[in-house]
């Protein structure tokens, strides 16, 4: 087996993030049922059902789902995606302000050493 074939095989076996809850919540916000979503993105109702119950991953439909709902589905909950309003604020900062923000957040979010060691000043 070539290296490329081995990499492809390993990548194909990698677990997909569970996104059924994200899809279900997006459907609820739009007051949609599975059949309506399926029709809107050109897929079957049974495919949508498999996605929201995390029995299948919508590999070829991620883009259509993201575009339709206007959300990111590629990662898991807490995947580091910033809400649009936060992205806008960060985008409006100068490079120096971004660096100060990065340093502040790095320090503020540094984990405590341990229960007996020095603790970070509370926020």
C-alpha cells in the first residue's frame, strides 16, 4: 500500500464530529421539519433523519446546509468558531489592538497550576 493510499484510508476512518444537534436546532429555529429541509437542499428526508440522529455524516451536503442555515457545521460544539458579531469586532481592531487582545485572553484563560500551587488572579 502506498503512503497516499494509507493516508486516504486513515482519513476516511477518522471519526466525524456529531452535528445532528446543530442541524436539529437550526431546523427548530426555522420551524422546519425533516421533509421541508430535505426539499430545500435537494436531499431525501431519510438522509436528513440520519444526519440529525448522527447515524450518517452529511459529507457532500455540509456546504448546502451551512449556506441554507447561515451557520458553521464543520466543527463540534465549542469548536472555537466565534459568533459573527465578535468576528466583526475583532476585524475592526488594529493589529496592535489584536495583539493586546490576544495577550490578554492568553493570560486570562491560562489554566490554574493546581489546587495547591499559585492561583491566577480571579476574573
